[in-house]
C-alpha cells in the first residue's frame, strides 16, 4: 500500500480530532498548521 495525500488526510483528521478532544487549546495550532500545509501542497511547492 502506497501512502498518498488522499490516504493521509483522513488519518491526520482523526489524529487532530483526538488531540483537540484531549487538549482544546491545541485547536488554533492544529488548524493553522493544517491550512499552511494544504496551501503549500496546493501551490505545488511541496510534493
């Protein structure tokens, strides 16, 4: 099984959801990091 972005996004979402439930203060950081990564991948800077 190869790991691609389409496979990774649900796993990241589950992990982020668990972390937010455990530590709600992480919400801002998790959302910000996720948006930055998606933006960088969308622009093609990171493959």
